């Protein structure tokens, strides 16, 4: 199986563009290396690879192990290959009670260690897993809020971004947001900003009440994200309130 991983990596390398590599590495401030291959190319090549290697004849367990091995690669595109494999071929076949412990290891083993891969994993894998398995699965992922690992705790909120219209999840989202907004790390706080911005489209009062209760823990960046779609006067009022609060403290 490792030979197949290496073969696919070589295939991606043959399609890599130096300009693309440089752009992404600069954008990500060089926290993780890139090959220089876009998502559409990875996706199309993975589909071909899947058919050529007759992976549909493999057991679900073997395919899952294959997908997870991609996360051990050093390049972003390798990790994205694992995400895309799960999304395209396994999401409707995996038992979440078996999958989630393996997903947790991706964080604790430091195979996911940047916001880009973390968010892709949340949106393409964790979010659809919640949608398919509903409340019990949602509670499990939400329970990652207190994780020491920044990216695992971030996932406890970002996984719900495309569930932001489902009010059944609001109590657990609020609990996670209350934990993360009190942490000092930027990427825990920005997860709060993102999910509240999305919820504001569906329940403005929930977001406003959260801001009133927790404004002291926000950063300007996170607050601006939450109020991005508020009307101009509301934005001005919230930013002034925030500045006044920080001045007093």
C-alpha cells in the first residue's frame, strides 16, 4: 500500500507547477510545504487512480487505511488526497464510531497542523459525517472543544459551518464557542468568528447575545468576522463598543 501512496505522490509531482507552489507557500507563510497541484487536478487524478488500481474491490477497512496514510505525507496535496479519497469513496460506507477515533489521531499525531488542511478536513469530511449521522456524532465532535491540540479544538466548531441553519446543534455550538473564545490562540478564536458569522444568517439574536456575554474575549479580527454581514451602522456600534471595552481594561 505504501508503494501506491508513493506512486500517487510521484504522479502529483509530475503535474506540479512551480508558480502554484510558490503562491500557496507564501499564502500559508511557509508553515507547510506544497507540491504545486490544485484541488481539481488532485480530484481528477484520484478518480483515475481509483479505477486503474481497482480499489472498489478492496474492503472498506483497507480503503480507509489507504486514505489515512496520505495524511502522513509532508506536502499539503498529500493530505488533501486523503481528504478527497474519504469524501469521494468512503463517506457513506464508514461507521462514524470507528472513524472518529482515527480522525482524532490525525490531530494528536500532528498529521494535521495548519488551518488550511484542518478546515478542508472539517468541511469535506467531518461536516458531512455529522450530516449523515446527526446528533450522536455531532456531540462527539463537539466534545473536542477542550482538546489541547489547537486544530482538534478548532474542528469542534468548523465542522458545523455548513450545519449553521440547524438549530438542534446550537446548544453544543455555543458551548464550544464559549470555550474557544476564551483561549489565547488565534485559530481557536477565528473558528468562533466563522461559525457565528454563518449562524447570524439564521439566528441573529443568538449571535448578538453571545457577543454581549463574551465581547471581552474577542479580538478585532474575530469580531469583524462575526459582524461581516451586519449593516454598516451595527458594525460601527459593535466596533466602538469593543474599543471602549478594551480601553477600560
